[in-house]
C-alpha cells in the first residue's frame, strides 16, 4: 500500500523565493530513491503560510530508508548545519545564506486508501 508523507514547512514571506530556489536545486536527489512515486512542492495561495512538501512512496519502509540515506541527508545538510551550530532546534530565523530557510516543520503521514486519475482514452 502506498504512503503519502507531507512535510509542512512554515516559511516567512521574505523566504519564499529562497526556499523554492533551494527545492529546485535538489529535486533530482529524490528521483532515484527506491520506492519513490512522486513529489510536489505546494505553494500556499489562499492565505495559508505553510508550504506542503508532498511525497508518495511505495511503502513506509521505502520512505524510512530514504530519510536515512546519504541522498536525503546531503539534500538537507544546509538546514542541519545550522542546527549543529546551535541556532535553535530546527526553527530558523529567515536569513538567506546557509542555515534553514524554513521557520518550522511538521511531518504528516498517510496511507493511500483510495485514489483516482483521469480516464484514459
Ligand atoms: C516528506 C519527506 C521530507 C522530510 C521529512 C523533509 C524534511 C525537511 C525539513 C525538516 C526541512 C526544514 C529544514 C529547516 O529549514 O529547518 C526541510 C526543508 C527542505 N527540504 Fe525537505 N523533507 C522532505 C522532503 C523533501 C524533498 C522530496 C526534497 C527535494 C525534492 C526536499 C528538499 C528540501 C529543501 C530544499 C529544504 C529547504 C532547506 C533549507 O532551508 O535550506 N525535502 N525538509
């Protein structure tokens, strides 16, 4: 059964462009992961302030394996660097160079119980 993992990122308005740029530069890192089925970066447009990082995986195990992989850890190294340096606990403060661009994050997990797509033909 596929699972959906959504990382919910709080992004200050002045950091939107920066965070989108960072994602654009790293999207390729997830594509070759085993069991990876899809990724979307969802920009809030109806007054919400949080981006959704939507990812879909063949199984929970595939997702877990990816988060423990070098590829994931390399892709998130900039944010992690800041934490190691002791600038808070995963809550950035919105500066542009290095360090986290997000002001906070929350992981939501789901099992896909029903789905549909457009009719073929
Ligand atoms: C659902 C799985 C994911 C989890 C649990 C996750 C985890 C995180 C966390 C906790 C942050 C916030 C770091 C911070 O600024 O404090 C973050 C930011 C980020 N993530 Fe992910 N992520 C996921 C998926 C992805 C994917 C698929 C990509 C690439 C396509 C990606 C690329 C990034 C980038 C570029 C940032 C901005 C980092 C920065 O502030 O420099 N993430 N992620």
